[in-house]
C-alpha cells in the first residue's frame, strides 16, 4: 500500500481539475487482479476539500477498499465449501426484504393518518401513567447577552412582560445588543433543552433558580437569563398539549402494527380460499 501514496498525493493535488483526472485515470491501488482507479477515489471526495484533507480522505477510502477485498480473498481461501455457501442466507434475506417492501407499500396505501383530538384525549386519559414527567417542563423566555450590557435591567423586565410591544422589542434587540432570544414559541419545553442553552446541566439550572428567574454568567462572560412563565415539576402528569404529538405518533404506530397483522391474516385466509395454501395437519397430529 505504501507504493500507492505518491499517486494519492498527485490525486489530492489535482482535485481542482476534474477534467484532468478523468483524462489521466491512473491506477491508485491494486489488490490481486482488482484495480482502483483515480476517478473512483475522486467521486468520494467533495469538491473544494483542502488538499491535506483530500489526501487523508483518499487514503481512508483506498484502505477501506483494499481491506474489504483482502478480507474477502482470505475468506475465499480458508473457508470450506459449506461455509462459503450463502445461498440460504441470501434467499432468507431476499424473502424478508420483499415482505418488508410489500408491507410498507400496503401501509402507505391503506393507513388512516387522521387522528382526532378526541382520540388523542382518550389515550391521554386511558394511559395516564405513561405521561408522568421524568424531568420538569416549563414555558420560558430566554435571552443571552454580554454580562456588561447596560440595558440588562430593561431586558429582565421585558422578559417578564406579556405585553406584545415588549416581546416585539426583544425580537428587535435580538439583532443588535442581544446575542440570542427565544420564547420557545410559547410551548412547553423540558428543562434539559433549556439547560443546553445555558451550557450546563439541568441540576445546576434548578439550583440557580430564584423565584421566576434563572440567571447564570458563563465563563465567556455571557449572561444567560430565563424568565419562567409556567413550571411543572417532575413526577407530575404532563399537560395534554405537551404530549399531543407523541400520542399521535403512538396511535399511528399502533395502526401500522394492526394493519400489518390484518394484512397477513387476510392474505392467509385468501390463500386458503383459493387453494394456494393447503395444510395437511389434523387434530391427531
């Protein structure tokens, strides 16, 4: 493989001229009678990649290509004829793949994807224990600013305000003195997600909470402030609006499962009726 490196270096240096590579398609590696051409390696490397990175990617590709062939060659030489017979596995894989593809086609054309508010509410009430919170959730407005900002107190007041003008003002400031501002679209968000905004863990976030505010200054000198509009601790039942999308997905997945079962049952019954499927088992068997 070391003898291939000079060729790969030329490859990396020539990446900016694809036409040259195609007209000068040299062999960059060989395993037995198998050859790898420069044009095949070029396809693997995104256009505009720096030469040094291109070389590393080229080496990685060549080694992977050679490694697979060398391993296959060793398997061909040392495995017995019985061990090399993969016809049964191939047939099983083909059958499983065809079954899966037909089931997906059937589901796509027959699945009812309409989930009503009543169906979501019914599951929410019927499986209440499944919707107990593992971590707190909250509705919050969050802002990140330089710790030295002169309008810090004004921002704190705006965060706590439900006045639309104040919210618009915060939005406007997000393009000037404020590094980042979000109200999470007024939706419930888990505290782990908010902690990522602060660059800390949610335990530290809860420890820093004072009344309706969480205020932390990070090592870079940025002040993170969150105003808590509403808060539900862990161990409580999550509100329906927080679970709505999850419940809808569960209902859809359950429908897919039942649809697949009914497909197999109906096809088996049809095959019996048509004489395509016959069983010779008796009660005595």
